């Protein structure tokens, strides 16, 4: 496992009570007992899986029904949690993944809802957002009711106009994260997005894991993405969403040196095609809180319809959607 993953996990383990980590005492929970020996995975069943599902749900990652069955939705929730906490993304609920979830739960227990810790990991330009609790939040104050709406990739060409119309109807602004290749293939669509008042962020030149590349290769990758976007819309992106949600200290440092600020997202999202539009929208809205960074994957077949449902949900809850900004990121 990479050094960054170990450091992040050890930092989280430091704030978890010993009984929550050891999992070997007579009174330990089924989950602690199992993960002290092996990781839970797709196909597992039993009380330990049910406890894992409850823990995921308490941190805002939707595992589906708490039924003790480690199915695809539970695996998707584990993957989303691992991306949030900077762990190895493998869908296996081992000691580090469970300890990370327990750390957030312990730290947030005095509050009514799970919020990002004031001292959560922050490296240079990196901002990591914690997951919101499953309960619906109260309406934010007038000065803090904005949430950042972001999209992963572009929608199919035939759906872009409908998506822009939905955003326009709700007076919403958003940030579209695209790869450099997308910018090269669809520059006119990026120009339409910018003309409508929305922002463009980078997903790298191609959406590949950058952690195993040399510093020079990563730097070239980031520059090609920024240059492709700049050619399409006339200005380079300000924000980088790490490809596949995977990052390390090297990527954080190099992105900052290239003028890019790393930003993740607040909500759990199942793999593309695994959910209906209503369920995808519900996952996004479950993370709703002032300053949240909501992410909708437009490469999913249900992405555009889910975006419409999310916009309606934001309006009903009294929130407004804005594009990412340095001020909003710094406030988090």
C-alpha cells in the first residue's frame, strides 16, 4: 500500500478509541471481530455486514437496505467511502476502511449531523469533504445556503441542451469536470456551457489513476488537460478532480504547482448504470448541507434526469446551486 494511504489511515486510527480498532475483546462487535481477521467483501452475509451497512449509512454513504447482505450497493458505498478518505479503492471493507468510518462517526457524535471536521486532512490545494448524515438538514442561513453543483464528464450530446435548460430554469450554476480528451472532441459543447454561465474543471487528460506515474508524466498529463480546456473555452481550469477519485501527496503537490486546486465531492454515488435516476438523486441530496460539493455522474445513463431531480430537490429544501469558487472551497 502506498505511503500516503498508510499515513492517512494511521491519522484516522489515532482518533478512534482502542476498543473500536482492536476488535478482539470479549465484548467487541461482530464487525470488529471479522475485520481483525479479514476484509468484508461482495457476497458476504451476516451481522458484521449489517453493522458495516449501518456505519456506512451513519456517515452518509448509502449501502441500500441494512439486510446483512454485502451486495453491489454496499460495495459501491464502500468504494465511495474509500475515495473520500484517500484509501486504496478496492471495495473491500477491511480494518482501515472501517476504522476511517468509525473515526468520522466518533468525531461527529456530539453534533446533530455528521460534518467535516475542522481539522480534516488538508494538503496545499487539497480539500476533502466529509459525508453528510442521512437525515435531511435544516435550511441553511441566508448567508450559507449555497451548495456547489458539479458534474462528472459531459452528458450525451443530445442531452446537453435539456440539461442546460434545467439549470437555467432553476437559476443554477454548476461546474462541469471533463477530461482533456473530451475538451478536444467537444469544444463547441464546452463553449455552450461557458456561455450559459457555468464553469469547467479538469478530470485529467484521460481519466486514469495518476498515482503510479513519475512526476514528469503527471505534470505532462495535467498540462495537457489544462491546455485542451483552455483551447476550447479560452481559459485554463481552476479546479482538478483527481481521476477516478484517486490521489496521493505527489498529485496534490504537482497539481498545486500547476495552479490547480484538488476537490473531491460530498455524496456517495453508485457505479454508472447501477441505479435509477430517483435513487441517484436521493444519494446526492442525502449529502445536502451548506457548502456541500454535490457530484452527479453524467456518464451514467440516468445522469441528466437525476440532475433534474436534484435541482428540484435543492429548490424544495431552500438551497441554491452555484459553481465551485475559491471562496466556497476555502470556507470548507
